[in-house]
C-alpha cells in the first residue's frame, strides 16, 4: 500500500521512486535516494533512454489471426517494458532528450548562468522531470543573499498530461515535488509558464518554448527587484518586533501566547544574526521568516517538515510574509496589531 502523509487536508503521496525510476541531483533530496553528482549530463542521467511506440494486437484463439487495436503501447528502449497505459494514434511522443535539449539550448541563447540541479523519473517512468537552477549573478543576488529559482520541465509518458515548463522555487526531486509544481502550473496567475501537448507536432512546439525562456528570466529579475526594494526600507528593533508579533500570532488570537512569543523571539534572533542578515530592514525580516518556516521543525521528522515547508502551513506563511512586507497597508496593520497584542499581554 502506498504510504501517505496528510497535511492541511491535502494528501501528499510518498516519493514514488519505483524500481525502474531514479533521481540524480547536485544535492541529496529529502528522500535520501539521490545519486549525487557535481555535474549532470544527459548521457549519464537516469533519463537516457528513448520511448518507442508499438502496436497492440489481440491473438484470437480460434484461427490464430491477430486483430490490431486502435491504441499503441509506449515502451522504453533500454528494457522493452511498457510505460503507463496504452495511448491513441494521435498521441505524440516527446523524447526525454528533446525535453533536455530544449532547456539547455534556450538557456544558452539567453546567456545566463545555470546548472542542471535534478533529473529523473517517478511513478514507474510515467512522469519525468528536469530542474534547472538559475544562478545569474546580480539578477538573483539580493544584498548578500542568493535566491534559488528553478526552471522546471515536467512531462508524462502515459497520456495523462502535457509537457509543462514553469519557474518555481521548488526543485523537482520526487512525486511530491512533481505534483506541487504541476499544481503551481495549473493555479499560476503570474509569472511565465509554457505547455506543449503530446501531439504529432510536439517537436515544433518545443522550439517555441525555448524562445520564451528569456521572458521567464526577466520575470524573476522583477521579483528580485522587489526584494532589493525591501532592502532599502529600514526597520528598527521595536518595529521589527511589533511586526513579527502581529504576523506570527494567529489572526483570531486575543492575546499573545507563550508559543507565539517564543516563535517571535526565534525569528527576531534570525532577523538580527541570521545568514546574510544585519537586523536593519524589511529584507532581513523576509529572510528571517523564510528561514524559520523552512527549517524550524518543532520536533517533526525530515519528511513532515519538508511537507510543511513546501506544501503546507510553512509554504503558506512564506507567501504571506512576502505579501505583508511588500504591501504598505498590510505591513502597517501587522505593526499596529503587534503593538496592541504586546500591550494586552
């Protein structure tokens, strides 16, 4: 039976790296199954196999004749075993190498610094992924902090979905992160994303994807510009503590609980002394809150913390923190609320 983890009414499946699957990356993922390599090439990657279409026949028991179905099987070239369910004749195969080459050529045309951070398959090779870490010097450096952004390519080989391309802060390393980025693609209202249907003209559509990667880079540069602006907005210790109090205490709270007080103290310390922080501006606050909701596990195991950070309450709080710090009205409301709660307690 497939193990499940439930968080905030969302059921998150386990990594689903089956016997035929593998994941290679530049760092060890939460599931501990990563083949860690300093540099990843397609030829040595777990996706270095091709997909082949084979017709399906039914052998009759009466006269030995065969009847061809109107569907085909998709099999992998290295072991000859089927991948997923049968597909119709209109289904177009997108080879793993074409997916990889599209990303690399598009990024090279944009003249940006990048590296392949993760590549592999899950769910018995029915889902494949490639995550590119974008690291373009000044564009993705804000102050002394480096922000990791990934260009994710996600595709299926069983007719269940399109090939999808999107920017995300989540590196795809398993079925969990694959699902997260698919949901982000479907729900995304801002930013750049592409999709290519599995049709006979899939190859031509992939060329168009490469031409849009430059827009993605520009979009992330705008995000970093917003972060840089936070670095110019000074915050003293008193305002920082009031903001954190108003932000961390639950909206329905009428007073300041011991747990909330401890959390504020922990984040305030990160604001002052966390990595890259000096305790001087809103960017320090954002960095402190991001660090707190990513790494503070309150006694939870590694997988539970990962689910919270990237799928559940931790992820929501990081998004909420960015909104509160970039919106003048919301920032001031949090400061006022924090001041009122401090007076009550």
